[in-house]
C-alpha cells in the first residue's frame, strides 16, 4: 500500500486495468466441463463434484431433500433467524417499490386503428448461483431470490457447491425457495443451462461466482440469459479533509477482506487524511495492504473524473457535500453517501441489491433488480383502416429492401377491395 499521485499515469493505468478472466487454459477447462455435463447429465455432475469438490455426490443427494431443509433450522440460532427476516423485510420493501414503478402495462394509440400494448411478463424459471467457500453467503441468497419472487418468477432453482451450510438452506426456505442442488462451479452453470436428469433447465442464470462460474455463464449465454459477469469485488472511496480516517480505513479493509483479488481504492484531496488512513490500516489488518491503493488528487473534480473512468462496483462518497458529487457520477454500480452509509450496510440489510457490476462493467450493466426477471412484450392490434394508413410507408420501405414477399403479405389484405 502506498500513496499515488493522480499525475502518475503508469500507476493510474495499472489500477484501471482490471482484466481478470483468463481466456486460454481456463476457457478450455470450462468448455470441457460444459460439454461433459451436456452429454452425460447427472453422471457428469457426480464425477466432477467428487473430483473437484471432494464431496461424495450421488444420484440420490444432488437435490437437497425437504427433510434436510427442515432439519437445518435446528442448526441455526434465533438471532440468525431474526437477522435474515429483518434483512429480507428491507430488501423486499425496496424491490417491491421497484416493481410498482415498472409492472403496469400501457397502451399507445399510434393512429386511428393502430394500438400497441406493452406487457411485463416474468421469466418462468430462473437459476440462482450461490458461491461456496469459507463462508455461507446468506446475503446472496436474499439478493437473488427475493427480486425474482417479487417479479413473479414461478420456479427458482438454487445451486451451491457442497457442503451447503445450514444457514444457506434456512435463508432459502425463508425466501420461499426449496429447490436446492448441491452442485457448484462450471458444472452447476451447465446443468442450469441445459438440464440433467435431476436438474430442470432454466431460462436465466443470476448470481456471482469465481472465474470458472463467470466463464461458464459467458459460454452458455444465448442458450440462456445471464445477469452479468461478476468479477472480484471492489470499492472506491472519495474523501476530503472532513472525512473520518478510521471509517475510511475500515471500509477499505472490509472490501479487501472479500477475497485476495478484491480491490479497495481511496482517492482524496487531503494528504493528511491519506496518512491517517494508512496509519489506521497498519494498526489493524495490514495483511490486506497489497489490495489497497490511495490516490492523492488536486481537487474533487479530479476525484469525480477518476470515479467515472474507473466505474466502481461500490462507490462511497465521504465528503462535505456528498449529494453534490453524486449528481456528477455517471458510472457506478451503487453509491453510498456520507459517513454512515458504508458498503457493509448494502452488503447485508439496507435493502438495495448487492449483486453488482464489477471490473468497469458499471459503464453498461446495472445492479440486479426485479427488471432482470421480467420481459417486456409488445402486443400490436391493427385494424384494416390502420393498416391502410401504413400501406404506402410499408410498400416504400419493403421495396427499398427488395422484400417481395413482404409486399405480397401486405397487399394480400387489400386484394378483394381493389378487385371490386
């Protein structure tokens, strides 16, 4: 960890470059896994899980049983249950408001005899990927399944690498999901995309994962929909001399804690603040220092410019007037304003979604929302009088494109009239 002057183009360029997918050997491995699952179904899942996860998967335990889900409640405490229910309530409240704003159909009368309706239709079946690893990612269960439920998705299949922790099973059940499979990695994505004897294929896959999961999602895209390609987690903090260095330091450390590839950047106009933040970090978990960078900028405009170019997954604005700066932000997955809006709140319980675009993809992707589980379908009702109004326009454009059958499709509707 060191202080970097914003004029140091080489260091700034290094921070901007966040390519993380390996499109050589890793891609070949993932291709082979997907091919194996497509060809051999459950047998491939069993073989791969035993090999990669060292778990004795069998035909009988690919799906978590109803009994196992019920028994999971005896393995968690009341405090955990209360926390899940509180977080669920907040996440539901925010996403239900999202739904209210987009669920209504509308009709446009383009001209007399020409009406177009738009309807919002939920995706029928969705797969949610919940990462494995050292901790049970309960929050990801909430963030993926709750908006799907609110959007009206009828079937939700949850996959996660074994051994699935009881906290995951309980959280899924509280969210109304009991179709759970103990399969992870590329093989889980392939199973969701193409189906096996046990796992019915889905229409869309959501949720974060490692590079094998991300590459698998990339390869199956087109056969199924996906949300985005989630890379290592990241935070950018904009701060000035009014910021609390202890808050900033712990927010940087909290982000670095996610995994060894996570990144945390502070950009500040205050050299004094930067020094205090470094001191706080060194007094605490200095083992994350290699993942933390501190940039010294000349003014807040340079901070804003960097933020828009970096397009962070999480952006914290800890300055005197954070709202004013937020108005100038064009690219970010989610924004936290002020000293009491840390990323950790959004990670768990404030209500907004924490499945977010990473690695600069906030320039074109958005956070996961109810919109990801809906399709807008236009319905056109055109009377003969309306088609007559469009006739010359259609004929002209079809002729330019040399579409003879298009012309005949149109003119067939008027043959009897003209014969008279």
